[in-house]
C-alpha cells in the first residue's frame, strides 16, 4: 500500500461544488462507531478567556472548528472551493449595483437542535449581538461593514452595509455570523464554558476537567437542514498535549485520524513508511509571520524593522525547520491567491547584512539592537521553538542585533500580545476565507486582530475600501498590491512562510480528501467508514 496519498491542490474555483440538496439523511458510519480525531489544539476556560466557544468572541482556528460543526451560517464555503453557497439560507445575493445591500432568504423549516424554529429575527439577533458585545479579540471586525440588519417576515434578512464589500458573502460563512438561539445566548453577555447550541450538522457534548476540554463528542443533529451531506453519526475530537503523544495514540489505534499540528519529523516519517496509516497532503493557506508593537522603544524606528527584514533568511528557515512542508513567503498574502505579490523580496532582495547595516546607520541607530522575540509554546506545533532559535541565530550572527527568545503558553501569550506587552512576537494565520482581503484587513484595518498600533491612512481609508468594491477580484489586484508594497516599506509585520496541510488517517476512514479545506476548516461531516468521499 502507498502510505502517502496526495490530494490535488484546492485551487479557488477549480473544482465544481458537489453538494447534497439537503442534509440530515440517515447515511452514516453505522456499526463502525465514532470516528476519533486527534488534535493538538487546546481549549481552556480561564479568567482571560471565560467563553472560549462563544461565536461573538472566539477567533481561533481550533475553536472555530468546533463551532463550524455545530453553529449554522447563512453561507458556507463549498466542497472543492469556489464562491460561497447558501447553507442556512435558501438564497443570498446583492440587490444593488454598489455591493451595499445584501439579502438572504432562510430555508423553510429550519430549527435549532432543541426543536425551536429559526426565523429571520434570530439571524438579526445573532449579528446584532456580536456587534453589541464588540469583543476585544477582534472577531467582530469581520462584521465591520454592517450598518443595520433588517428583517422582512420570518424568512428574509436584509443587510445594509456602510460601504461596498464584495467579500461580505465570505464573511457570512464565518462563525461570528453564526445563528444562535436567543434563549441560550444573552444579547449583551458572552456564554461561558464549553456549551454550544445551534442548528449545524452536529450537536456537541463537551467533557472537561479542571477547566480544560478533554473530549468533544459531535453527534449527528437529526434536525439539521442545510446543504451538507453528513457521512457519519458521531465524531469525537480529542485534544493532545503534543504531536508525539497524538502520534502514539494513532499508532495504538486509539484515534482514527490526526490533524494539526503534526510535527515535521512525523510528516517526513509517514511520507515514506508502509502500513495502515495514510498521509494526506493538500494545499493550504496557513502563514507564519513576525508582528511588531510599533510603539515599543526597541522597534519604534522603521529602520530597525526594515533591517530585520533585510537580514532574515526565509529559505534557510524553511529548509532547516520545515523542509518540503513549507515555502518562503514574501507577503502577507499567500502565493496561490489573486492579488499576491512578492513585495518583501521586491523591496529587500536576498538577505544582506551590509544593506541592513546601512539602513541602521542612516537612521542613527546604535547597534547591536537589543530585543526579545516571543513565541507560543503550545499553539502552532513543536517546531516553533526550533524556528525561533534559528531566527535568533540569524539576527545575532549579523552583529546588528542582540536577540533573546522567550516561549509562552498560548493562554498567556494571546492576552499579553493584545495588551502590547511584547515588542516582537510570532504569530500564525489561518484565513477566515480564501481572499487576499482576509490576509490584509485583519492586521491593518481599524480594530485589527493584533491590536496593533500601526495605522496607515492610505491603506485604511482608501485602498481597503477600494479593493472591496470589486466583485471581480482580479480588478482589485492593483489596490491589493499597493497595500503589500506599503507593508514592505513600513514593516509592521514580516511574513516568513506559507505551509501545506496534512492529515494522518487510518485507511478504513474515507472522505479525507475534503476533510480540510484551503482555509483549514475541519469538515468532520465528510468523514465516514465505507462511505464514498
């Protein structure tokens, strides 16, 4: 048996959507039992994050992958990629030429899992709730173009937008736009703990210990009515502390599939070994980057940030840490998306200590510049420490920097980053939707995801709105590349690499070709035993 299974790259628009007309059928795994999926994502309730699964607050790929199974959205990214298609909605579309009025009609007979009927008022309540709560985590920025939400009867929802936003259908696929039951979610307060109720393909039963989720059991929702075909009756998601422990569980047969984040060594070993476990490789849009608190004294000068961009050797970083599992990235926008440009390579070229020294000399910066790079120890995989050790060496070997590194658990790292406590820190980004806008606006617009003090008026007031007016995304390329050129000049972030996606799965599980989409959305409904994927 060939241990490695290659899946064709998920090119936007390349594959026609293949969707059932209505989910909720009796198809499933039958006597095969629950399909058990391992992950290294951690889910914790803490004083800093008391409501990790509330759609109005959470903004992380791991928690979103729980919500996407349970909370239904009006639109959804289709199987095989392409433009969003209706999910809880029967139909949606712009009704004006300016992309400022968007109307959806709900499917007939929609119900929450508890049997309550879903109406247009519930959709309005859900969107208004997220806007009112305005959680500091930044997820509400996805709804920033919404002015008002109007209902007409029980099934029609009208979104009046502040400005043109051709990406709005994509934003309605994200959990922050999920439909929640007003009986369970207060209008002005987050819902704490691990309870989730919605109208998605599954219901959730969470098992927790000491404020930590130890198992998430997804059971097929008999009331589900949408566009998805559910190929199993139950899936269990089990978090593991690290990739090695997760791999041991797969070897012993305790789990059927493991997903993010597998280590580079595991991926390399699985790609050449034989047995009853397949490695499934697919294209992805994950990126990693360094972000700056541009108000911090050590990196307040643009010249310091530019010099770092001039010294860092992405090719060495990728080859020594991630191998063939990643590729160098010279923009926030991944290479496969419309609007990508190699802005950082165009600006800085190959790594050069001499050019970096000249930048610092012209700005009268005393060297070596002393600073600390912060990274999270438990969120992006075990290779992160090695990555930051190599970044430290590259910068220090230049003689221009005196860099230390510090690893911090995600539960501490994320709140500290948002409070501006770190001068330079490593982050990853898994897109909300596959459009260049989602790799730019979340970092550069007002109320951005990072809480960054960096602000460029041309980007915020002209280029981002201009790009969103273009329904044909090819027509937005000029605006998008102009943004990337400004970022390369001002360096509020330094893009590092773009990664591929992998699953390791026992060969009696099917449907893995579509179990992850290009936005790293885990689509558990695709999995089955003896069900065609």
